[in-house]
């Protein structure tokens, strides 16, 4: 019976290579860093806003314009993690700069847009299912004819102004209705 002998001289007995730590040592070091960052982040939870702003200034080198606690907490936690794990690569930074290039942004809408807004002021907020202002919408409900006048801003029923058709349907029936459904205005209005 032949026994194979294990050559121990070829086995790696040391956990370091020319590339740095590997194996269990790397996991232990990473866990230690993660634990330290986790402890720092947990400490942030108990800080007041003024203390968070001071910590923000320490980490970012500038005062924060924000007084929002959640925002400050997230930004500081991100910076702590970035310092521990490594920041964005140069390629990622260049791509972000390309995306944020302000030269491509339009500071003001084109004149044609503003002209359209001026021309369509009255109908801009009106639902396309509604007839134009001044039209009368009718519905028979329990043998009674309901007549609703469409106004530029709202509706008129029995001499009272209502904001929506749903409010009129609720007033008439006592239950909540979709006003367009109640008055059978399901499709876009055509003149």
C-alpha cells in the first residue's frame, strides 16, 4: 500500500503575499474597520444638530448649509464609510462631472413655451373631460333632472358654487361618488 506524502514545504504557512493581506487576516481587518465605522455612526445618532454640523465641518472642510438632522446624519455617515472603504474612483468622478456639467442646463424656458402658457391660461387647469365654461351638464337621478353649470373655476348647482363634480354628487346622493362617473363624463370632451 502506497501512501502519498504531503509536501508541507510547498504549503503557504504565512497569510501575506506580495499583494497584501488575504484569507482570514483580510476578513478580520475589514471587520475591524467596519466595526469602527459602525461605532462612529452609532455615536452620530446621539449628537445634536449643532454637534452634527461641527462634525460635518470637520469631515468636509466647510460648513453645512443644512439644518436637517437626517440629511446631516446621512452625509456624515457616507463620508465616514468613504474614508474607511475608499472614495470614488477617478473615472467615476470624471463621469459625475460630465453629468453635472452646467453648460448644458437651460436657465430659462424657451419663449414659445411662455407664449403657449399665456394662450392656454384658461384651459390649462381644466380637465379634458369637462365641457367649456358656460356649458350645462345634465343627469337624471331618481326621477329628478340635475343641471350643473360649468364655470371657469368650479361648478354651479342650485345657485351654489362647488369646487368639484364629486362634491355635487355627494350633496345629491349622500354618498361619495366620482363626479365624472356620476355625470357620465368619461371621455375627452369634443366641441
